[in-house]
C-alpha cells in the first residue's frame, strides 16, 4: 500500500510539474528571467562565475518571491477550478503523499526557470567567445534549491492551510522585505547565503510535513496524521537549532576570542611601511600567509561576489600574474563576503594564477559590514574592490580603488621594478 | 453490494437540516434519488462519498462505515458531484491520467486501458487530446462521468448528471446506466423524472431531508392506477379545471389543451382514463406531502 501510494505520488508530482509549467505565468517569468540573464551576462568583462552569480542573485531576490506566488496559485488550483471534491473522493485524495507530490511538482517549476536562465547565460558566454564554466553554473543552481524550496513551501503550505492565497501574499511581502532591510533584520532571517541552506531546507520540509498532517482536516476526511505532526515539529525544532547556531556562532565571537584574529585586525596599514600580515584559508582550507611570499612583489585585492563589479579584479590579477610571471608576482584575492559558497566558482576560474583566500570574521555582503573582517579592518578597506601593491619587502607601494583600476598595469610595472 | 442507511441525520452549522433521520436500503442496480432542490439529495450523496460527516445515524457502503472506513469506501467509489471543474491546461486524456493516479493505478498500460475505456463509454475518444479549458458544459459533464468510472467502481454516485446535456447525450447516458448497472450500485440524483423513468430499478423521493417514498417505479405508480385521467379542454377552461381537480400536467394538443389529473372519479364530460406516469406519481406524492404539511400547521 505504501509503495503504491509513493509510486502514484511520484507520477502525480510529474503531472503537477507539467501543470505548473504550462500556464502563461510560467513562460512570462521564464522569458523575463532569460532576458535578465542575457543582459547580466552581456556586459564586458563578465565571466561565467559572475554571470552565474548574477543569475543566482536574481533568483533569490526576485524569482523566490514569484515562487511563493506560483506555489500559492498551484495550491489554490483545486478550489479555483472547483475540483476539490473530485480529488477528495479518490483513494489518494487526502493522502500526505499527495501533498508531498504536489509540493515537489510545484518546486520543479521555479527550478526549471533557473535552469533556463543559466542556460541562456552560458549560451551567451559561448557565443561571446568567453570560456564557460560548468562548475559556476551548477554551483549557482545548487545554491538556488534551498531558498526556492523554502519559498515554494511557504506559498504552497500557507495557501493550503489557511485556504487562501492571501497568506502566501503576506509571506511574499515578508520575503521581499528581508533583502531590502537586511541591515535591520537579524542575519539569520536572510535565507540567501549558502551556509543557511540547512535552515531553509528544514523549514521547507517542516512546512510541507505540517501541511500534510493537517491536509483534509477541513473535510474531516479521517486518518491519523500524528506521526507527520511530530515529524513537522522535529523539523521545525531542527531549523530553530540551526538558526540559533548561526546566530550565536557568528564570526564576531570568533574574532573576539581568537587572539590571532584580534592581532590581525589591530594592525595598521601605512604607505611605504611593511603591510599588515595575515594567515587566512584558501578554498581548500590551506592557510596562506604573507610570510609565505617573501621576496616576491604582491598584488593583494579585496573583493566580494555580492559587489559584482569588484569581481573583475580577479581577471585583472590573472592577466597581471601572467604578464609579470618573470618578476615572480604573487596575486592574492581576499574575499570579504561571508558567503564562501558563492565565491568558490570565482576562485576556480582564476586559479592557479590567483590565490583566493577568505577573510575570517562576520561580514555581510551588503557593503556596510566589511569593517567586521579582521583583514579588512587592518587594511582599512571601506569599499571593494581595493588593491594593495606590495614590493619584495612587503612595503606598501600603492593602493588602488575601482576608478584607479586602469592604472593597475602601470603601477605594477613600477612595483616589480623596486629592488 | 448494498448500501444501508439508518436514522441518518445531518445538521449544518447554523442549524440548517440537510437530512432528518433517513432510513434507506439501496441494493445493486440503478437507484434514483428524486426531489426538489434542497431536499437532501446532495447531502446524502456527499455523506456516502465520504466527503461529509453525518451528525448522527449510520451509513454503510458494502459493509464499510462512512465514518471509519473512508479509505476502503473510496477504493470502490466513483463520484461525480453536481458542480465541479477540471484543470483547464490539461487535455482530457491527461486529466483522466491524473485522476487515475489518484486512484492508485500506477501501471501505465492499465491506466491507458482504463482511460480509453472511460473515454469510449462517455463518447469522448475524439476529444482525448483537446484541452479541457476549451470544453463545452456537456463535454465537461461527460468528462466528469469518465473520471468517476476510472476505478471500475462498485458504487457509482452521480449528482444531476444530465444537466447541460443535449437530448442525444442524455439518451446515451441512460443507455450507459443500463450497461453499467448489474451487481454494482449506481445512485443517480436528479430532479428530472424522465431520467429515471426509463431504467431505474428502484428510487426514493426525498423532501426536506425526509423520505417520502422508496421502492420500485411500479410501486410508485400502482396507487394511481385507475385514478389517472386526461381531460380535453378549451384554453379558458384551465383555471376552472385546476380548481376542481388535482392537475399533474398540462399539454397542448392539436385541438386545444389536455390536462392530466389524478382523481378517484371523473366527472368532466371530456375526461377519459389514462395510464399513470412517473411524473403523475411524483407530483402526486409531492402534493400529498404539501397537504400533510398544511394539515400539520392546522
């Protein structure tokens, strides 16, 4: 019986997916998303990682809101089309498997839109002659799954439970308010960064389980839903614990507790003086320090994917590393975004010429909280990108901001010429 | 297969009484439910389809209790409600495929066989690939019936199935009832007496949640044998005849008008005996109920 229900549910999920993807709303959103992806990937200097990141950004900020509404519309379909009694009179009509199947089918719809957007961005890269990077696109897709699951679960569950899409509309408004008022809302309320996916996934699963437990109660269609209710409670508890974990194990505490990080943040950068040292991890966890680079001129750039214009310094550093290979130029890019998952594809694109390291400390990606990062504090970084050029004796010879980037090559020529 | 109903009562929130202590036994075959709007037909059908909980009393479908054994009843049930809709973006075939999955028919070939059979029985084969959103009312009605047939139901409950259908489709449906009935129960609710006249094995008349009659059509007709008459009248005579007799129907004829009346004796010079029809019996029963209600008031 359970196998039969599960198999039926899997097939229903497929039909539900087809239903969700057939409406004109789906194609309007897919077309708008594709145009947006095309536009974001067409600017000069846009790499695959940047195009994929832009698509992810659009997804979590805009598509997830639409996902709430798409899911709400799907959940209200039976009532809207007066098909509730036909469905409820069937053997699987009030089964929790049906709830799960419908959720999965509806979730597939925004995921498909993301795939279309990423495909458009990749096609644009290929047509433009730029290398396309499968890892960047797959990374963006994977990072969309949890936020879209939560958004879909919100729209689907609230509409099912409250018998009105109005509740989902309120959820959508809340969702919009999170990125708009990120500075004011708790860090944990923003479900977009990679490290928050467990909270988003647990909340989504909890909402769907709760919906399955309560589904059909209005028609008193019987059957014990107690185990599902307990499962929902456990999932919500798990999400709560994960959220508390994020809230209370923030890098602020780490910065205060770790004497090395405190010492790193306490350094000061002065022209023509030895630059602040560091000891920070790269993408594979290996610690990279300034002392490892003795007797080499160094280009040290601060950047973050949440400020996409700063990401172009990676490509500039890569070009510089190739050009000044004979001078043994070391290129280090310091990512000051705390969303390390977002930065990984960028690092993959420019290795081995550029070493990307992550500054530790809690620093949001909105351009306002970078001062919390110890290395950012030491180098007095106010905005990204910021490039510091050090000579072979670690002395700071030049600092360049975004406007000064065209002068990078000339400045490097001078620095590598320093004895 | 048999449905047993004992002292079934349904009171809606707000105190509206849907059913008032109904007793009924519904055997295999085509069973008609007759009654005016608000008589409790739909309430009874929704309770039997496990979509509505009764307030008190018992109802058993093939031995399964409608309160406790909902899942078991749904396995053997086909239900077509009075008002329903489908997902407009799916074709007729896809719609039936969706509902077949809801009936737990997971085998693709078996699903295909059942869908084609249901489409054929409801004369929808030619429209299988067409989107349901473009269907007329009659086509939707037939698709509603097709979805109810998907699980080869032992109990088929159809609420007002002929509304919106053209005469040819209605005849086709009547033939379908005859074909489907047998050892399964088909409950057909209607307020059109002619839908049942042709083939109902038994029927019940409900009024204000109570049973006024239950039995074979012949039993419904037998009290009127020898008491049903046709009178040829002039048009200006109608109101006088209405005053003198209980009229069950008025028709136009080539020479003027004819009225059907129920009376113990015929005193009108142009009156002559006629065979009672279901319409005569239905109107007579409803008239008696109205009379007893008036007596109760007195």
